[in-house]
């Protein structure tokens, strides 16, 4: 196992505390090979959850939102559609307005 990985989640960078349950859920999915939290940026708003951005060659990109910040989350998966469906079923996806 890689130096910074814990249960499929790369821990080299900070992770927004409010996103821990969503990242734990993502790492529990059999169709997910890895979760890589990225850059954290300050943002206004109070929504907490994940927003789908786009598919990548290795999976998909999400934006995790907490009160006052947003963080990129890259998900490595052979079946990204299945991952999105699972997130929707759990209520972890924020609907875009």
C-alpha cells in the first residue's frame, strides 16, 4: 500500500472534515479503485456535499463543498456511471441549480 493511502483514499493533502463520510462511502464501493482529494479553495455558501464536474479518462471529478470551502475530489473507477448512481442513491450529490 502506498505511503499516503488509507482505505483507497490518498491522505497526502488535507481533507475537509465535512467530506469524510462521503470519502469513506466512496472508498467502500467495489467499483472505486482510489479517491484523491485535491486543492481546497475558500468559497461562500453553506451547501455540504459533492457536485459532479466531469468524467476523466480514469474515472470522474467531483467538487466537495463544506461551509466556506470547496475541494476537488478525483475518483478512480472503471465504472464511473455506477459510482454516480451510488452517490445519488445515498443523497451525497448536490443538485446543480
